[in-house]
C-alpha cells in the first residue's frame, strides 16, 4: 500500500490516521518488522517527522523459509531472499541438504528452483533464485554483462580514509585459496568507499564490477585491510564472531516483466 503525505506529521500519527482500526501496538509491530518505507527507505523510528510529498509505503507481511530465512520478494518467475551467515548457497561435494537452495526447494516443492549466483557460506545478504529456465537464463545474462548492481558492506581491519578501486586477475589454487596472479586468472574489479572509521576498523561499501569467487575478501586482504573475522585471508580479529561481509543491495531488470527491481538488507542487526 502506497500513500502520499499531505502535511507535516510524525510517522506514528500518519499510521494512526490511515489505519484507525489498528492499535498502537500493532502499528509499532509493523515498524519493528521492517514493513514501513518512506521514499523507499526503511524507517524504524515511529517519531520520524514526515513532510508533504513523501511517499509512505507499507509492505506486505513477510514470509519465511525454515530457520527464519526471510523472503524479500517472489513471483511466478523468481524469488529474492535474505541469506543468513553460515548457510551454504547451494550444495557442495561435502554438504547436500543444509543449503539455501535446499530450503527453497522444500518451500516451493511444486516448482523447480534454479540458482543464479552465489554468496560465500559466511557472507549474509540479498540473494536471487529463478523458478523457470527462461528467468534463469535472463538473469545469468545480466550477471555475465555485469549489468546487475551489487553493493556490499564490510568491516575491515585498519583505517581507510579515501575511496578507490582495486583491480587484479584472480586464480584459485588446489587448496581452494584465491589470490591475485600476474598470468592467467580472471579479471576482478572492486570499487570501495569508506562509510566510517572507528577503533582501528573501517566500514566499507563495496561495489562489484565483476563477481569472482572470494573477490572482495581477496582484494581487501591484499590491500592490507582483511575483512574482520576472515581468518582464511589474514584477519587478526573477529569482533562479531562471524565474517563481517554483507550483501546489502541488489538491483536488476526482471528478465520476464522487464521492470527494474531493487532490494536491500539493513545493517542494523549486524554491526
């Protein structure tokens, strides 16, 4: 449901006027469950002051997979989910069942579910799967053309004060360790921008121009700023008992409906 604000008013007051039959407790629960957006930005402060012309949107009640995995969007062609850290995206030679792909197949057992891309097991955030082969093909083409916008946030060790760009050629060795090389490998480009620094850490926003395995983790590590919690690539600290890397934004053109869709996963629960 979408409404246009006509006067200066607090968010809670606006909701009370729009939904007089709902109790304050119910309205607060809508805010807490991340259903309220102003100009497409998530709002979680009931006291926020709204001004004329702003668009207030109340999203549908969220649905979930097993284990509390949130479904951000679904239609007959595709599904977008918010993957938690620690869950494999798809099956591997060592793990077949406990995967996000497996959860989706059990939830949508009357449909086929096709992977489109992957996130590392310990990375959280927005992820996309297709329900049909034409949708999968169309999305894979967008990934191959690098036309899908993917933004991550990472907490990295040491301070970075200026934005920039990392580019190298990446290759995986026999021990599944990815590193930059002078010959061979796949071109990888990562753009980074510091959001804030604090106590020897930097919160970075990273935009992928390419999407290679472990790309962000390798580029951060080789620049002397490993992702916090990433022992594999040289992190010395683990302040949140997890890999501090989160896929917080994904934007693409719907392969069948041809409209632009964008999804985000807030950072408030992470660091």
